[in-house]
C-alpha cells in the first residue's frame, strides 16, 4: 500500500481510503496510522471501516487527543481490511481542528 498523508482542518467525516471494487483481497494492508493534533484545542476522533450500506465498524471511537499529541495505532492485524467491501474513514470534532493523518 502506498503511504497516505492527509491534512484535516474541518470538523467532519473524511474518507482516508476509498472503497474500490477493482482491488485484490487484502490490498489495504496498513501497518500504522498516526493522527497528530496540531490544533491548540483537544480533538475527538473516531476511525472506522465503513461498508457504506450499513453501520460502520469502529477501530477507535470518540478518543480525545490533546493539543500537540500524536496517537499511534500500530497493530497491523487490527488495521488490515479488504477495500472491496469497506472504506476507511475518520470522524473528528473539536474547535479549530488541525489534524495530520499518516497511513503507512
């Protein structure tokens, strides 16, 4: 999988990896997700696998990341998914959000 770098400056739901019918099973093999809160305010984030047609499956939900802190998710077995069936999305809220998300 290619590395993904995303800057998020709005409190909303953002797609990190799209659902795609053209990929092979297991192609969305992720080793680590880093979520850095660069805002002066705390951020509340959720990371989910979204099947689009049903409720999402949360990897983390409503985790508060203090200002200046990076959350590291590094369990590849938990982060691995099949992008033929799910998209990876992040939800964030907080005042003046400023997140950097790195996926490797």
